[in-house]
C-alpha cells in the first residue's frame, strides 16, 4: 500500500491543492516536485503525455492524472483512514455529482471573470456568483458538504477559496458578503491542519493572478 | 421492497444510451421515459434541477444525474457483471479515458462534422485522428477496453463505437475510423455493437441519421 509517492504540481493550482489536501488527510508521505508550466519537465511529459498537465500523482512509478481521479485513487488505495467518499452508493453518487459541478460550472465560470472586455467580465462575474450560490444551496446548514465530516466535495471545492482574495481585490467580487455560508464553510475547513498547512499564501496567489491576468488582457 | 428503476432519457443521446447499456448488461429491469428536450417535463426539472439535463436515473425515488456518475452508481448498486476493475490503478485509468472521450473527443467530433468552415472541420478531423490514436494505443491486445468483457470505458466509448459513424454520415464528413488507420479500434467498434446489451440499446440508424441531419444540416454535401 505504501511505497513511493511523488506529486508533480504547480503551487497556485487549485487542482493540485485538492491532491495535497487528500494526501494530508490520509497522512501519506510524498515527494513534492514543483513544475514550471512554461518549461514542462521530461518527467511530466512522460507521466502525462496525453494532457501534459499537473497535478500528476506517481505511485510506485505509475502515474495517475486528473485531480478528482487522483483523489478517488488515494481514497481507494489508502482506505484504512479518513474516508473521503461516503460508503453508501447514493451518497457517493451525490458527492461525485457535486465535485463534477465544481469542475464543469464553478471553475469554468471563474475563468470567465478574466475576460478583457468589461461587459463580458460583468457577465462572467454574475455567472461565477450564481455557481457559488448553487454550491451554497447544496451546503445548506451542514458543517461540511460531506455532512458532519470533511469529505470529497469539500476537498474538491476548498482550493478555490485560495483565489477568493484575488477576486475580491482585482474584480471587486465580495464572496464573504454574497455567499456568507460558503465563506463560513471555507473558514471552518481552514481550521483543519490538513487544509491550512497546504494552503498557499493569499497575497502570493493574488500576485500570481494579477501577473497572469495581464497576459490575457494585453493579448 | 420492490425495486423501482426509472431512466429519463432521449433516444438519440449517447449519454442516455450509456445508462441503458449498463442496466441491460446487468439485467436490471427499468422503466424508460422519453424526454422532449424542447419542452422539458416537470419530472426532469424536479429530478435534475441543477443541470435540467438527461439522462437521469431514478432509483427508488432517488435521482442520480451525469452519465458517468450514473454508471459508477449502477456498478456499486448491482454487483453482478462488474464494469469497473477491482484494482484502483486500473479504475483510475478507465475513468481517465472515459473523461478523455467526453472532454476531448466529443468536441472534436462535433467540429469535424459541423465546424463553421471547411478549414475548421479539417483541423478538427486532424485533431480527432490524434485522439483516436491514443485510444487505439490504449486498446493494446485486448478485445474490449474492459478486457474480455465490456466495461465502463467501452460503454463511455459508445461515442466512438457508434455515434461517430452516425454523425459522419449525417453531416457528410469523411469516415475517420477506418480499418487502415485504426485497425484495433475499428475491430473493437464492430465487436462492441454486436454485444447484445449494446445492440439492444442503439437507436435505429436511419432514423438517427435523419434526425441529426435535420438538426445540424449536411454541411459537407459539397464534397
């Protein structure tokens, strides 16, 4: 079960952060390798020749790609502690559905906030907030999306919080005001050591986002 | 308790048919409700309020949406004829390729068939060829992606095994999945559509081609 675990990542990536949190939840020791995405390493290209993206988990020399698939893999291999997915098939299906929603709707909408034209940006912001409000509806009054315990949907979604400060400063999107339950949930997650220890510094993320944004806007 | 399994779908949708394929493979009786996507029913809006899309599986009153999520649910609920391997690495692999088909292959297929102009269609066809090559390599020496019997990835690849041909015919696009270019994938597709659970779940071809042609047009007719 143990064996060698390596993670190829890029520090601001919300997808990579999902894997870091999952590994921490399971108490797995691993070697971390930072990738320069403008100059991808031969290892990354060898381990993920199809998509050529991080994160990639390399377990005993074999690669697993795509963040949600990696999190499920981790949950299945290290199944002796901190289960991330529930055991009931119906609840598992719900968890997979919502993690998929984060990828297909929340993430996609968050990219639209980057549009250089003002009207498109406003529309992007609106769409992004709508997806967050949908997540807020699903959370309801539960402490976590997983119910009483931190689980798969929480792991899938909490990394996006690392970019909220940047959205507030750059785009004037105040998620604390617009989605207070999501904000409270995020702060609750950050009280967990497994999340807090791996969370990137919000100022560093802001600088990264601001710098990367310039490339898109000036293109 | 008597089991109630309901599928809300659309006859021409590969996603909808995936669910039926899995249920038929496992010998699960179900009731099928055809959804008019131009006039969505209160049932659909109730069972899938988030996306308002088909397919939806309703099992004893509880809905599950998103075809790949539904396939995993079916496999976890009815343990006969498993469609996912036991080994976590092989499972991750099957899921990866299923995602690849939905996120990479389908957009390329649609552009190759109905892209805005000839240049865009040709570029998409080139891209699709590269993607099909990956799937060709993934088959290796196996009869099916799932090994000796069909699995989740074979079902997800219904897009390639059957829908690709229909869309090419409807749009007049050149056939991409040929024996010469992709011998393993070509063979796989022929075997795939012969599996009874799959065969019984395919839409009637002529009706399907006519429907897609009417919906999207025959843009490559000038060839």
